C-alpha cells in the first residue's frame, strides 16, 4: 500500500533539505529559541527560506521589507541575500517576538543594516509612506493574512518597478477557495481577504503575479509571487 500523500510530502521535503542544506547553527538556534519561548510553529521551512533568499539575491535586492517577523527565521534567510551596504526592515506586531528576533539576528551575526520594528504594520507602512521612504526591491508578506489587501496597497507604493513581492500562506490546503476545507488557524474572513488579495494581484496594472502551491512537513499551502512592473 502506498503511503498517504502527506507522509510522502514530508519525507520528500526532509530528503531535499538534507541534500541541499548543511546544518546551520544560526537557523537552528533561532528555531530552538522560538520553540522555547512558546511561539507558534509558523516559520517558513528551510527550502522555503532558501527560495526567498534565491529570489531576493537573484533579483539583486538591496532593500528588503518583511511584514511579520515572528522570531526572525525567514529574516535570517533574507538578510543573507543582501549585498554589502544592503538593508532590511522587518515589521512585527508583538514586541516580545520582535525582541527575540533581534536577539536571534544578533546571535547569527546579522545586525548591519537590519532593523526589526515593533508595532502595527499598517501604521509602520503608513509612516514609511509619509516619510518618503526609499523604495524597497523585495517584500515578504507573512503577517496577519486578513490584512493582505491593505498591506499590498501600501507595498505597491513602497516598491520600485522590478521589485518582487512574495506572500506566504495563500493556499491553506485549499481552504482559501473552498469553505468545506478546514483551516485550524485562519478564519473564513482571512480566506475572504486572501481571495481579495488574489483579485488585486490580478487587476492592478502595477503588478504581474503568479502563485505556487507548496507541500512538505508544513502541509499544503502556497506562495504568491508578484513582480512590480
Ligand atoms: C501557519 C503557517 C504560517 O506560515 C503562517 O504564517 C501562519 C500560520 C500555520 O501553519 O497555520
Ligand atoms: Mg507564513
């Protein structure tokens, strides 16, 4: 009898991680610290972290914006994409999570040009807009999914043509598109917001977008990947 697809996804993800990634003390320490502090297990996987890094570095990103830091696991992958003189700003609602992320980044030796800003991300984005912030050229959107449409509206104003915008968790095992499918974490209102997010990506002339489904130890989910044109 063949294994359940979820088992095959998890086992294959682990094999891919094992083949591609050497043990990484900074990332492992960040994961341990997050678990010890009782944070939800919502960080990206290693192969997703590397996808972010490859996209950011391949696109020559010098200024990265992350919305939703958690303990800084994806932040570490993204900071490592930056060239000398690059900068990263990560926005986190929970001040304790923000402090833990700062600690994890410092332990990883990644502080130069890196800021974790605590507070409501919409307020931080509006403050960046009001201050005439230099445009970002890579954005990772991974905070409260119910506000993705509002985040996108600001992000489109804060990015230059050529920038990449990547959003995590846009599939949720299909629950985003089918109310019969259970989502243990997100609410139907979040799914509705994610459908509006897709509609905005499809209709806004400032962006060309696709979405890819992901499977692995974290189940079935997906990334939206958009180019600011
Ligand atoms: C979950 C995963 C995420 O990547 C996230 O940002 C939020 C929730 C989850 O597994 O439920
Ligand atoms: Mg996520």
